C-alpha cells in the first residue's frame, strides 16, 4: 500500500528513527507540536469548495469567503490548547502515547462545531475552549480504541501508525482510558469560573451521555454485533442506529455543549440539536462514501475496508448516488434549522455543514 511507505517515512522523519514494530518508548511528539498542524493540507480542497459554493450562492454572509482562514485559525487554537492541556510529565510513557494521537492532526471538526455554536449564541471562544478540547480528547480516544486488533484492527490513522502499533496494545488501551477521564476533569476544572456552574454541569452530563451505552459505546456495540451478518439482514434501521450513535452522538454533544456554554436558551439548544443530528448522520454517510471512493493515501487511514468486509453502509445498501443524495438532503435540512439565528453569526455553522458534505478525507 502506497500509504505505508509514505507514513512510515513521515514517522521516521518525525522521530528520527525507523518506526518500531511493537512498543516504542521514544515519542515523535516529545516536544511541543503546536506548529505541526496537518489540518490545512488534508482538508484544503473541501475548504476551497465551501468558499466556491458560498461565492456561487451569493451567500448571505461575506464572512463565508474567509472559511479557509477561519479553519486554519481554529485548528491552530485547538492544537495549542491541547498541547498545553496534556503536557509530558511522569509517567512519561502514557502522556507521550496520549499526545502521539491527540496532536497528530485530524480535521478538528468537533471542537470547531463547539466553538462556532458557542459564539453564534453570543458566548466567548475561551469559555468553550476546554469543552472543545474535551470533545477532541473523547474523539481521539475512541479512534485509538476503535483501531485496536479486537475492534477494527487498523494500522494507520491520521496518516500515521495507529497508537497500539507504536506503544503496544496495553498502553493504547490505557492512553484511551486516561484521555476519557481527563476530558471530564478538563471541562470541570478549566472552564472559566465566569461561566455559570450549572452550564458546566450540563456539559459534563451531555458529554457523559454521548460517550456511554446510549452514545458512542452503544453504536460501537451494535456495529460489532452486525459484523459478519449479511448486509441485507443488518438493514437500514440498524445502520442508521450505528451511525447516529457511533458518530452522530459526539457531533450532537459538540454543537449542544458549545451552545450551552454560550448561554443558549432551551429552544435554541433544541434547534441546534436537530442541526447536529442531521450533520452527524451526514458525516458518517460521507465517511461511507469516502471509504469506497478515496485511496488510503488520501484518507490517512485504510480505505476500502467496508467493501472488503461487505459491510452494511449507505453506498452498499442504497447505492453511491442515492447515498450522495441522502447526505445532501441531510445537510440542507441541517441548514434549515439555522434560519432563526442571527445569519451573520451563523455563517460558520452553515460553512461547517457544507464542509462535512464536501470533505475529501
Ligand atoms: C468510551 C467514548 C468511548 C468510546 C469507545 C471505540 C468506541 C467506543 C467507539 C468508536 C467510535 C468511532 C471510532 C466512530 C467513528 C467516527 C468517525 C467518523 C471518525 C472519523 O472522524 P474524523 O473524520 O477524523 O473527524 P479526524 O481524524 O479528522 O479527526
């Protein structure tokens, strides 16, 4: 696989050594990694598409044309905050393992949604930043665990070797556990004290719900249960459940928690929940589409796995064109939920919805 060569070369360059086949004690990310942000190159084409669409539509918001700068600025902000939140300290190995996956790039969609929702309802970015980082910690730990041999068994993630390939399965499990626990600590302890405590408490509860047996874990369990079954037997209802929980639940938490921190009314949170449920499902439908239309090199992870496993996915159950139509419809429906908000303040949530549809990794 072409990616294997490229990724190993990149790893070797970053660490100054050839990648160890099993456990590695030296991390390529021992020093600050804040400037090494790969979001822009990997998402560049989709960002350009969002801007082109905004131009073509004569978008209500002139700001939409600055989406490229917006994404870069937000990704950098989140990268720096994560770098500070998880320093290397004793015991070094587990902190290095956490940092290896957390600072390895990624599109940072969940933190961006959280910050955008907070700002749209009048909140301050710095108030939501610990929650935005916590969302990325939960997301990253779920990727680490998902990649383990007893789950999805993957060797590559975010264009690099998976955590267990570098640090061993025992440390990868523990790094995920530590990151999950720390995400809640970070929200509870580091959200500015000017944010009313009841808002922070609601965020902790919503984040917990998104992680648990009625959220990501529930989606993962049903996904594992469905593996090996004929895709027709799995069917659309179960597939939708998997997608809405495995992927959608955290996007829902991202948008709703950002809005709660920003002081949204209950009515506003519920409108934004509908927006988030639509983009959450669309995100995974697009993921299914990318799995069959992109290469491993383009995705930074193994492509074509669903096809090889003959897994139930939107393209495999309804066809590629219909899957694309459904994703478009979901994103249109999400945008409709934004109609009652200040349109100028809402432009990043419009643009992020388009980005989710148009992304190519
Ligand atoms: C205890 C929270 C918790 C989870 C454990 C392993 C597990 C249960 C759930 C797996 C959830 C999972 C990996 C869902 C896939 C979601 C998805 C579409 C990932 C890709 O997201 P991107 O494209 O990735 O945003 P980047 O790398 O850009 O961040």
